[in-house]
C-alpha cells in the first residue's frame, strides 16, 4: 500500500490516482481513498489499484480507463472488486454499492450503482454488473480536463504515505486542487501540476523530492519561520507549494535545475532568518521531468488495405498511434458510408487498433473513417485524422434483347447483352441457353457495356421457347421473349 487519502471537504473533491509524468509511473501502486458527505470524483490510472469502499456519502464518480468487457468481477456483500491486467500490471478497484447511487465510468459507457438495481430482494445477494446496465452515451473522457475542473474544493485532501520505502504522490490536473501530504521515513516524491496547491510541510524524514514544472525565477517566494512558500500564476491558475526547511536535505526540482533544501544552506546565522532561493543555488545537472508525451504529443495514422470497394467487399482499417493512447474506443471514430466492426487493440503492439469497414449497400461515392484531434491527443492543436475510400456497391444489371421475335427453321437471331456497367470477364460460360445454341459473346468496339452473340434454334424443337439467362450474381436476370416459331 503506497498511500491513504482522506477527503475532508464536505462539498467533495477530486482525486487523481495516475501519473502523466515520465519516469514517475504509478502502475502497480495501490492506495486507499476515504471520502466525506460530498460528491467525490476519483480517476483510476491504468494498471493502478484503489480501495474506494470507504468513499462514504455523496453521489460519487469513479472513472476507469478500460472498456467494461476488460474487467473481471467478484462480489462480496455490497463490495464489488473489478480487476484486469494491463501493461504487465494488475489493476484492481474495490467499491461499494450504496443507496446514493454512485456512478462508475468505463471507457465505453457508464453505470449507476444503485442498490435497487443490483440487490436481489428475494436472495439478498448483489448481482454482477452486466453489459446491459451500461449507458453507452457516457464514458470516461480522453482528456481529463473534461472532468476535473468542476471540482475545486476548499479543504485539503490529506494524503498519508504509508509505504516506508517511499511513495510517489501525483497532484491533480484540476484548478486550485488542495493537497496536504504527510510523509514517512522513506524517500517520497511529489509532482506538482500547474494550478495545484500543495502543502508538503508534513513530509518529515527521508530524502524527499518535489517536482515543479516552472523555472525557479517564475515563482515568487515567501518565508515564515522555516516554512518556504513558492507560488505563481500559470494560465490563469494559482499554483503554490509549501515546504519545511529542515536539517536533512530534500530537493525541489525546477525546469531549469534543482536546489538542495536544508537549513545549512538557507539559514542565515547572522539574522537568524531563512533566505530565499537564488539561481546561484541551482544545480542544472537534473531538471523536472515533462508531462507525459503519450498524452500531449501523440500522433495518429489511419491506413487501409483496400482503397476501392465494390459489392461484398470489406477493408481492414488500421489505427497506428505513436504512443499507447488513453481511453481510445470505437466511440471516438466517425464513420460515413458504411460501418466499422471487429474493432479492437492489437495484443502484439498496444499502440495499434484495427477494425473492418463494410460499405453501405447500393451506394456509390466516397466513404470516410476519421478521428477528431481531441479524441487521441491532449494537445488542443492536434488536427483530425481521416482516410477516404472509393465505394461502388450499386447492383449491376443486364438487359437481353433480340433483333427478331420469331425464328423459323434455319434462321438465327442477334442477341444483345446491355450491361449497366462494363462487366469483367463476361463470356459464354456466364449464360445458360435452352432451345438452341449461342455463339461466344463479343464486346462492342464502341461501348464496353454491350456484347452481342448469335443464337441458332435447335431443329425440330417445336413451339418450346428458347430462353437465355445470365449467371453472374451481380446481374439482374431477364427471360428472353419467345424465339422459336415452327
């Protein structure tokens, strides 16, 4: 167990158990979150684990990154355990079904956890969540900004790091989120996102590291006793960090270097006051890591194995990402001129998704498969990606005519086959003839849609009609008029 979160704000708060920072992954790490009477929202990162059975009162929301079908379920009393394996880690989430009807979000839908819906009153046993319970119009959004900014609590979320070997604590992506971190004897780390408010004065022992995204000179500084406060406004959001200057060394890492925070460096024995940090204190050999490029700079290429499709054809569509996308589902794809089926992620390379495109029947024109930029990238400037296919599934037809209506013994007729579009490989084998013989069809020199052949009736066939029909499945078959007259 890495940490325990306690949400003290009675209006609720937002907790993000995920790290979008390179080298500071939370995959394989577990935490416990206890709520209050307010509406709490929790984002569960892929491959992490959370015990949310103590969220308490309030209509809470839990956001998962996987599709519903990826999770296995087990139920004990009113406690549900959802688990899956992703990226080599086991992701486990424990939650309780209560009368207040919390909402559980998957990438492909959401379900309301209502006691009346899931408790069998005859057996008093809670049933599993079924796919029919999902509301497919909802789902965990790709961009966290779509959910986090609605929660800006006034009381801090208190985090106790329980792992004595140290733990990494992420701050949320929301505006003015309040986080108070209490450390342990291990070496702990905190990544302070833009707009987060962090009180790290309780980090205590261990060589702790706090990461900030700005350069040292972008922060204002104030000192009260041995408490140093760094603050700035970034993109209209106030960001601040409080930490204690102690005898042992902690590190504050900026975008342009790091500073060892200890009383030997910052305490002025003459004035008996702690001084501000200066650029001379910076060690530029180590800087703060950047926000995960998997989210902000991901690129997408869409390809097909067939660019031209006719009736009965289909094409394999491949979605190739530069990095493993987050929460990418079939709902993020816009399809025109047909439908996409068999959509799924490659087991060999999780950056690749595929689906089968089938064009609409009796259609002609251009079909498209596209993905809007905000569905695959956190970069607001990312453009949509699309691919076009040429489709012609109109049913071909043929009209068969004769230059004469009645034949006598020894006569023949010129049979004309007029197609709606030029056929491929049309010959005598494609025609069934009764009551006579037909010569090999010959294509017109002026129109590739027209073929002619000579029909000769069988001698002594009486008044039986001579009929011709075309075997090709894409052609409309018409019976010949009566061709034989004794």
